[in-house]
C-alpha cells in the first residue's frame, strides 16, 4: 500500500511539473526555449514510466494496459520511461543552460544600463538642486546689493529735491558723494553679473598683448590706492624688479588684481598694509596679494571660488560684495592659461596667488 501511495505521489508531482513547464515555456524568450522541449519530453517519459509502475500494483488496470504485465512493459517502464526520461532531461538541460546564461548576461547588462541611467538622473537632480541654490543665492545677494545703494541714492536725492540742504553746502556735497559712491556700487554689481554671464556663455573677449608683470603690479597699486585709503589700508610692492613678460589682456588682468586687492583691503585691519609681489617660478610668473586679516576658515576652501560664496555673510553684507569676484577672477586667470589658489592661516592672514605662463 505504501508503494502505491508513493508511486501515485511521484506520478502526480511529475504531472504537475510537466503541466507547469508546458504552460510557462510557451511564451518565453527564444534563448530560454532552446532545450525546453527535450526537458518536457523527459518529464513526459518519466511520467509514462511512473504510470506503468503504478499499473503493476492494480490488477483491475491490466485490461486498460494494452501491453499488459509483460517483459515488454518492463522494458518500456525501465528503459523507455525512466532511462529515456533522464537522457532527454540531460540533453535538454545541456541545451537550455547556455540560454539561461545568455539571458543572465543580458539581465546583467540591462541592470548596469539602468544603474548608469540612475546615476545620470541622480547627477541631474543634484545639478538642479545646485542650480536652485545658486538661483536663491543670486536673488538674495542681488536684492541686498541693489536695495542698499538704491535706498541710499533715493534718500540723498530726496534731501536734494526738498531743498533743505541749500543753506548747507558741505552737507549738500556729502549727499552728492553718497549718491555717487552708491551709483558706483551698482555699476560694479551690474558689471559682475554681465562678466559672469559672458564667461558662462564663453563670450568673454580677450585682447592679448605682451605685458610687463612688474608694471602690471605697479599699475594695480596706483589704480586701487584710493580704495585702500577708504578702508584705511595701503598697498605696497615687494619682491623682484626683474623684467618678466607675460601674454594677456591688460584690462582683464588688472580686473584680477583689483578683485584680489579689494578683498584684501576689505578684510584687513585699519592701518595695516597689503603686500603685492611678482616673481619668476620656472616657466611661469607668480603674482601674490598678501593681507594680514583674520584668515579664511578651512571649511570654506572647497567652495571659495564658487559663485556667490561669501566666507562670512554678515561681514560680507556689511562690507558689500556680490560673491562673484573670485569666481570671475579664477575664470579670467584660467582662460589666460594660469591657475589661482590661496594660502591662509587663521589670525595671521591670507595670500591669494596666481601663475601665468612667461612669454618666450
């Protein structure tokens, strides 16, 4: 009785497997269908052998088994059913497994493609976040930098319009000076915005010519002397007087020097000096602007040259500035074939320096 139950269970399992394989294999990819029919035939033969095995245990089934309980039946059961089934299974698996491997490789390739697409999407999302942050910083900075001078100009013009200062020429001149200085601040803001747009669009034009490096430093000191005086700071030249020629746009390189000098002046203590120098370093000329201010914290090093970056928002707002100066400066230096960097020690000072190829 136990044998009959086991054989019936075996036959049922084989029948279930056969039906499952038949139904699931009909619409598979071609790679997986190769060898599938041999596997189905193999399970079919195993089922055939199991049915013959069951018939041996039921006398009542003999009339339905045409071949009867004979040596032929035994041959069919053992050799055709079981042995043949295993042979077909082996052949089917040998043909089917490479197809599975091809499909596995295809899935791996598609997975890698999806991972790359996901990485690109993540990068685009991060880029959008950065763009949104830059946009917010731009609006915040420009709003402050526009509102402050415009309010001051409006106030000065209001007093002039009212005529209350007509009897006080000294105060009248003071209001005119305030309006003029704030107009200059607005012009500087607009120029920075226009410059960064030109740089981003690749439309900045450079008029290259041979330039004396020492003369450039001396010219920058003279041009920014008034700005230094406003902040109680004076500029001095140190280092060599050796004639070093570079190839560049004099106005743009003067803009680079002015940006570095204005930052140094704004963050230097009153009465302090700022040192400017130029020296030969192999095939390059090294320009340096050294101040004795508070220094730049290490956490700002990575982002200092990004747009709208300001080391101390409260200080920067108080002293003015768009946060675009260093970004513009770095772009101009790089487009001259040079590099910009800085060294800073908290409580000691900061040195911004850039190198440019020497004209041969």
